């Protein structure tokens, strides 16, 4: 009986060792030794491949990272090789963006910045980038001279990968194949605002709300606007909270929304912070009887104006929420 117990014990031990050493079958390819190394632009922006950068006004020189070019390696052997990537400036991307968004971005002048990006070599049409063994990222930094930046203009750069020499290929992800960076200097009125209260009444004092008729006005409060820099004293309206963000009022004679309406362009007096004028960015709506001001202390804005030939009077108070 004692011998039988010993045999059973030994059998259990052997079975346990065999079970613990068992390996599940591997299906697929080991990514650390096989596969493809891909080169891509890193862009965390929700608008990729567009990367929007905004800065408060400055007169010194700031180091700014425009993008990060990376190689996603598939093995240690691949990382220990040298690859060369060629980038070409892509003016067509800037032109297409301007057409689609009704903007006027210009190529960032080389006279207002210097390159601060080791590994990048300037060419006649762009740059070549060398990834040495052990390197997987190449940030593209510039030193931008704020004293030379023209606030009346909007600047951008755009590049695409044209060739890769070495053990790597261009990414298959469309948004990571090219990069466009817009560089904006914000004026002091720029920001995200919440409209806590406001009214829109017609010439007879009747409140105009969200209803089928000659016009729609979004009466839901609170809601949020962005006011984006146009030049050093002008901002352009965008309604984050409404279905028609480009317009504070839309035309709708038949009760259905159209693509026309009023999009306020607000200009301030830099010395007094009073509102100099409010005009329609689309150029189709009249705006009269303008008054209001920006309060530097809490960065709030009060404004009143009339539109639609004086038929509608709009009064709003905007509370500053955060930087855009």
C-alpha cells in the first residue's frame, strides 16, 4: 500500500511538471523580428493631417515644434539601420485648405524663423531627414521671431513624404502621410466664450427664437462661441453649440435652413477696447447701431447691434471661458 502511494505521488508530480511546461501554439508573426517599419507624421490633432497652433502675442524668439516624424520599427535589427526620408513642400495642400475653409493662409516666410531641427537638411524643395541607428523620432522645431510676425496675415507650412531610402515604407494611414501646420498669433480678444444671456427681438419688440419663418436665432443659453483672431483687433465668430456654427442668424423663409445668414466679424478699438464695428463676414447682411466693449479685467464682452434692415436687435454678454 505504501509503495502504491509513492507511485501515485510520483505520477502526479511528473504530470504537474509536464503541464506547467506546456506552451500554447503561437499563431501569426512575431512583431519584434518580422514585418514592416513604417514612417509617419505624428499628429494628435482631431483635424489631422491639419495641426493648428495658436500663440499669444510675443516679441521675443520662441522655439516651436511643428511636427514629429517617426519610424515605427518592427525589430531591433531595423532600428539599428540608417534610413533617409525626403520631404517636399506641398503648396497644393495649403491652397486646397484655403478653398475649402474660405481662408487665406500664406507660406510661413523663412525670414521670420530659423531651423532648430538636428537631422534635417534643407533642400531646394524641402528637407532630407536621416534616422541614425537607434533613432526612431525626428522632431521638426523652428525658432520663430514674434517681433517679425505680421498679425494681419495667417501663416502655414505643409509637407509630404516623397521618398524613403532604407528599411522602411511610408505609412498606410492617409492622415499620417502629409502634414499641414497653421501658425496663428492670437489677439487679446481671441478665446472661447460662453453666452450666459442674450436677446433677439424684432422691430415690434417681439422675441425671435428658433422657429420657422424669415429667420432663425438660437435662443438656448448658456451656449459657447469661439472668437478667432483675424488681425490684432478683429475676431471672427463661430458658434460651437449650434447646428449652424458659422452663423448667429440664418435665413429660412420656408422654415428650412439655408447656407446664408449673419456671421459677425467684430473689430475693437485697441486703446479703449470699445467695439468699433460689427460686419457680416459673408458680406450679405447689413449690421447697424453697433455698441459694446471688451472688459480686460474678466475678458468679458458686451455687444448690441441691429441687422436685417434694422428689423432684429441682438444683445448679448459673453463670458470668457478658456483659451482657444
